[in-house]
C-alpha cells in the first residue's frame, strides 16, 4: 500500500512505508 500512496503523495509515500 505504501507504494500506491507514494504515487499519489510522494512526500507521504516513505512515511507510509
């Protein structure tokens, strides 16, 4: 899911992962 969020929000991608 982190990767999917990274596409939508690159700044939140690494945080989500």
